C-alpha cells in the first residue's frame, strides 16, 4: 500500500444541523440488513455486568487517513488526548483497506476465540456480518452518556447502538486528477471513454461501486431489483473485459491518483479532501446520476475490552472532540453539535459540500440496499466480475 502523508488542514468541517436535517432519514438503515433476525435472545441480551477496569493497552484498527494528525507532532490529538485522560496507551493500526480484506484478516483468529483487536471501525454492513457470526461484544452503553449526542438514528440491527457506535459518514463519488483530465468524467465515461482506458479504478466494495453504477443506469440503489442488478453487472463486466478498469481497490487508489497513474476513480469524499493538502489538483465530484452515502461504526471485536472501548466511544462523542476529529479527517460527524465547535476554528466549514453537504447535495446520494449487502448471491456475482 502506498504511504500517504496526512496533513491537518485549516479547511475543516463538521456535521451540521441546518443543512443536514434529512440526513437521519438517509442514514437510518445505514450499512446493515436487519442482522437481529436469526440471532438468539441470549446473544442479543445486554451483558449482565461489565468489568469497570481499563485495559493496559487499547488496540484499535481503522482505515488509512481516518484519524486527526497534528502537523507538527505527527501524532493524533484524539488518541493522545484519550491516553492523557485515561492513562491507556493506544496501539493504532491502519489495516482496514477494505471491509472485505479486513474480514479476511480477523475471521480466522476470531473463529478460534483468539484476541485480535479491542476495537475496529468497519462500515455498517461489515459490522452486521461480524455481529451475525458472533464476533462482536456489546458496548457498555451505561458508560457512554454521550450516546445522547448522536444525531442519526440507530439502524434496526443496532438498537441503542449496542453493537456499533457511529464514527463518521462518508460519500462515494468520482475523484480525478485535473492535471490529466479537465473535468469530472461521468460514470459512463469511466466505463467507456477510450481516453481513460486503463487509467480508472473502481472500489472493491459492492455497495460503493454497484450503488453508483446502478444509479448511472437509471436504477435505484436503495431498493434493488434483481434484473436491474444483473443488467448493471453486465455493464461492469464489459468495462472489465475491454480493459477499461485498471483495478478494484480499497483506500489504495490514493497513491496512484496523486501520482497521475490514475486519471479518475470511484473514491471516498474525505480521502480526497485530505490529499488536496499536498495536491490541490485532485478533485471530487458527485455524479449527476447519483452518488453513495454510508456510515462506519466503532465495534468491539470478541475478546476486546468492553469497558475501555466504551470509554473511548464516549470520549470521541463529546461535541468538542467530535469537532476536532471532523476537522482532522473531513468526513461527516454523527454529532450535530460538533458544528458549533468546529466553527470556532473555521467559520467557513459549512461552505465545503463534502464535509457539510446541503440538501441539494444530499438529494444526489443514496444508501445501498441493506438487504443486498450481505446477500451471498449478489456478492458472488460482484466478486466474479472483480476477480476477487
């Protein structure tokens, strides 16, 4: 994976109440398929008691470019602040390049009852999969009074945020290098334009890639019709067969895009804003045909410290700390009250539609059908095309 320099920009944003009034409706079922079905009453019952002892070390897995970094110290104010307040050092591991790859990393050890990490921050549908396999601990919600600050509703699989506490929401759209192409390509151009042949990557997560492609075909990605899905798979397969698509990636599109090896790609909004610190010629666009939106969740992997993880979740849900985090990573915070705190640092944060999307931007976004995300039949079709 290409190493990316992370900078703490002055242009930062946070999730705001005014322009995002309808975001809860968009995110309400974010990422999951009602994973409570099929779970036993025992497995979903709240733990009787939680040991209120902090761990000697807190091990956290996250995505690249997904934590605040101080320009001078090269350390995370969020992680350093948590350690200063609790005395617990954090072992921070950037090894979630994609949800699918991370599941492959942890599945074996977790299936054998081995400790892997205390906490990880995958996307909602991946949290559902981990939960349904019995690989998650429940949060000690009594130790997280700041759950009251969350401004998006808990999805059906996550009542009371017992299994997943929102970290950030993100948008999926098209990133491009303006030194290589003058304007944002359409989705159709990504798939067919000879000038882009071999210079395009798509994402290896079905919800992100198929969500955008379905909308480009004129279909909904919120409620997926099997025939429409199959028709869109055929469009994707043709682009692959024609050599149009260079690769299907996780976060590792960032390096080639910066270098100009890629001209355009499907990308996540916050990544591009961070990369613009070193290269303002990197651009991000929501396709006119529609983009995607989803939420990543903090979750406790089996055998992880429930109390320490819960204390950490409570720490980052404080409005001032949530603002600090959003200012550092440029994604959409689940804490609406963080906007007022962020504006104290940069009163212009609301002008950036990638970190403070207005209603017009939100109207272009759809959340991928949660019933499809973990359906093996759909996944097999997608995996067959991308060669996974």
